[in-house]
């Protein structure tokens, strides 16, 4: 019969790390900056007749909504203690918000492609000089936002925002190039072509965010279970891995459970084996793990241990 004894954890270790607070503030700042960029680009697109500029403005609007949702999810998760009923707090809000952000991008792509098709059929004259000025301003906004987000390891929502911003920057470049083509070569078709390219960039961004968020929501293992099983079996004191599960609560919290048989003859050897297993799991990016040693009948055996974790 196996004895289960879980180690107690310091409540202070459940405090949200300072990096998370910085992530939340960065998302809020990027949301505000992109909203201002959206207002300017939309006004310019409507005034000067550029569908590419309008498309880029809508891209900024949906990105701003994505950042606002990501900010709300991160802010709530940071401040919700959870207690016994919610052992991991509300950190699942991160992949949920990211998934919704990806879904919201899809109708925008449809609108951009439809409007571009209409401009193919009936080209509209644009004001190239003013359109170029506003598109350049939009590019500067995107580059500034990328600078704010890049640096440390990014959360899923920050990576989603980063993908959006790269798409926005590409969209602004497409607007600039198409506007220059209209001004220099008198090619009005360049404007809807640029809008189509922006739509494809948005679609790629949506695909990245949906793929990553769905993997977390459906609890796909973030590491190769076969490789991890082999690595753990090779550790001193480990005989065989009976059961192994690895999944993610959010992009910054990975969880694992391991059941194994060991070759230890004493309690001290068992603790050393479990410590080696915990250390290896930590090195593989797992934040919280429960390790169970099975097959012992000694009631003095401390057979189960959990890693300390914060979220």
C-alpha cells in the first residue's frame, strides 16, 4: 500500500511574479497606442479614399480589442486568489482570451477581401501624399509597440499581440508601397492589392494565435512525452515510469504528474530520487509537478512530493 504525503508550500510562493504585472502593463500600453493609431488611419482612409488604409485601420482596431481582452484576462488572473475551488486561479483566461482574439480576426479578413474585390471592379482615386503620411505614422506606431513588447519571455497573449503587430507593420509597409505605386506609376489597382496582402497577413496572425491557444485549451503536451519518459528513466534511482502527464494551464504555467517505480532501498534514497526527478522536470520548463513513488509497503515512506510553484 502506498502512503500519500504532500509537501506543504509557502503561500507567499503563490504570489504573482513581477514579470506578470509588467506583461499586463505592456498590453495596456499597446492597446491605447493602437487605438489612437486606428482612429487616425480610419479617418485618413475615409477622407482620402484608400481601402488599404481602411483595412490597416480595421486591423489596428481588432488588434486593440485583442490587447484589451488580453489585458483584462491577465489583470483578472493576477488578482484572483482562487482558493481550494480554483487551485490554479483564473489563468485559463489567458488561452480563452487568445482564442477569442484569433476568432475575431476572421470576419475582418472577410471584410478586407470583399472591399478589395469591390475596388478591383470599381477603382477609387486616392490622395497619395496624405495617405503616405498617415501610413508612415501607422508604421511608426507598430514599430513602437513591437519595441514595448519585445525583450523578456512573452506570454501567449503577448506573443499573440506580437504576431498582430508584425502583421500591422507589414500592412503599413504594403500601404506605403501601394500608395507610392499609385503616385509614381498611376496604378490605382495597387491599393486593393495591398489590402489583399494585409488580409493574408491578418489570416496568418489568426492561425498562429488559434493554434497555440487551442493546444493549451485541449491540453496538448508542450513537450514530447516519449522523450521525457526516456530521460526520466535514465535518472539514477528510477526503475520505470508507470504514468506521465504534462499539460499547460496557461502559457506560463506547465503542470505534470509522474508515477514511477524506483530502486531505492532507504527513505533517504527515495527522497534523492524524487529530487532528481523534480530538478529534471524543472529544467524542462515544468513549473509544478507531482511525483509519486509506487510499489513501497513501508508506512514510513514519504512517497509523494510536489514542486513549489507560483502563478
